[in-house]
């Protein structure tokens, strides 16, 4: 771990899909979006205060599955958002879009069409989905090149995104099993909070027998979490 502050003028990594989407969202925003701590000097890649930059911890991985991140528009600018960590580690296999209830992006619909029959939505079982018979016990094989759709928002918003989007109705939902959650907690999550998006994806990777990538994402999330706290509290060293 290095304590060398990053200069805001130099990027340590090429912008990926989430970085580009954030820029477009910023430009399209009608009102200036002031993220918490927006005045602090931030690293343009990892969005931490420059003294808490953790860009040197980013190691590119290859995932056996593809990811499509659907951001609620309030989430894309948050430095605390963990969905972007997926694009950090798997930039070649990740696409990102802003969610729309009624008018999803054409590029998004084409992308989903390319994976027709191989799309799944990573989401806990809900009564409505079970009623629709759209919950999957387990995808026939998580190792075939499937596309995992991730609704990146708070729990309440993500649920709204899923249930209000008619264009997602035909895509099955896949929930991480209680056993897999328990096993992940023993190995990686030393907290009782709700799992973060990056952690849920790490669990999915473990279920797809991609243990190396799963551990890489779980560890990267832990580093991100420590550095987020450090960035906010202005501590001398991460906790
Ligand atoms: Zn950084």
C-alpha cells in the first residue's frame, strides 16, 4: 500500500465504461450534481480523496461471465458506489448504462438481444418474481458466456427498477443462495451490513467456479471500503 498522493491531473488507468457513463451523465444533468465531498481533491480514477487513492490495487481480471451494470441516475456519481469496481477489474466484460423505466437505451436493448436466452438479473427472490415464475434456482450453467444484469442502486430503488421495467420482465432473476452467502461471510465479509453490489458479484463468481476472480473482487472491495472510510475521515492511514 502506498501513501503517495495521486495528482488529479494524471490518470493511472484508462477510463472504462462507468467512467465514460459518469461523464455523459454529468454533461446531461440539468442541475449541477454536487457529490458529498465534491470540493475535495479527488483521484479521477478511483474517486477517492487524492491522499486515499487506491488505484495501485487495481489488477485486471478475466471473468467467465459478462456484466451489464444498470445504474440508477442518483448512484452513478457517488464515490461510495461499488458497482464500478466490477468495471475496474473486468473492463473488457462490463457494460454500463443509466436505467430508464420506459425508454431504455437502444444500445442496451441490442446488447441484451445479443445475449438472448443467456441474460440473468442478479437479484434476491421476490414474491412477484416467484409469482411470474421468473426466479431461477440456478442457471443451467454459470460458465457459459452469460450476461449478468446488475441493478446498481439502494435496495429500495433496485427493487423499483426491477418491478417497474416491463422490458426486464422476460429475463429471469438469479438469487445468491443462503449457503453461498454464509460461506462468503466466513471467508470475506467481516460485517453484518447488507452486502454491497461488488460483494454480491463476488459471490456469483464463486458460484460460477471462478474462485480466483471472486477472491480478487472481494479483496478489492475491502481495500475500496477501507480507503473510502479513510477518504471521508481524513485519517492518516486506512483502518
Ligand atoms: Zn486513484
